[in-house]
């Protein structure tokens, strides 16, 4: 009984801590307007433009997916950094675009995969795919329950008012739990699933009028 009580207290404390982080997050990004650009957003857009132009990729990676790609910069960079992987901002953007291209079955994937190979980044792709697919699958499930509609990654890349705050929260979780590319998938399948689900629900409560 004492053991169960300790577990319950621990879960309550975890939830209170998370609620506090969510409140703090919204206070920082401005609860009056969820769709806000980060202070580095313009430089991220410039980097995405450079990668797309240099490789001759479809313009949708800028015009349609650009802000969504930018939302993944924080958690992907934090995950790679926590894994002891040193990469540039351009490398991170390239990895994110390649991962998205792979997940959605885009025709540019082979070109992107070759570029990763040439830059010695191929071994890092799986970790980025796991992060993007794992986190957006959870968000899609919660969003579908709330709206009774089905959403895929392409849809979510346009829902920056959901992606931005949830990815900021995910960045915090990666930092708090010291996650790496080898531990992230296991974390997301366990305690991370509950935490990210609750975070997503909290975000949706605040932006339900935008859906």
C-alpha cells in the first residue's frame, strides 16, 4: 500500500510539474496568439530556403512545410546534442526535411538521402525519423479524438498553432529526461506517451477555437 501511495504521489507531482511547464510555456510565447515566430525563426527560414535551393527541392518544403519544419528544430537539435552529435543548423534542417520526405513518401527522398550520405549524416536519420513520426503520431491520435477527423503529418505541418507549443514542450522533455537518439523511442512508448498526450490535450484546450 505504501508503495502504491508513493507511485500515486509521484504521478501527481509529475502532472503538477507538467502543468506548470505548460503554463510557463504559454506565458512565454503569448497566450493571446499561439502562432508566434521564435526569435530565430527568420534565420531558420533562410536555412530552409538555402537547403531547398541548393538541392533543387520542391518549393513546398518552404511554402507549405517551412514553419512546420522550423517547429522541429528545437527538439531535433536538443536530441542530437544530448546524444553527443555535433551538427550545424544546415545539417539539422537537412535531416528534418529528409525525415519528413521519407515519412510522407516524397519523390525527393532519394536525392536527400544521397546528400546525407555525402555529408556523413545518414546514421543520424533514424533518430530524427523516430522523433518526428513518434511525436506527430501521438498528436494526430489526440487531435482525431477531439475533432473526429483523421490527420497525417502533412496536415500537422500546416497546424503550426499545435506544432510550435507541443514541440517546445518536447524540447523541454528531452532536456529534462536526458534523452538520446537511442533512448527516445523507448521513452515515447512508455512514460513519454502519457506526458506528450497530456501536453497535446492541454494545447488543444487553449486553441480549440482555431480548429
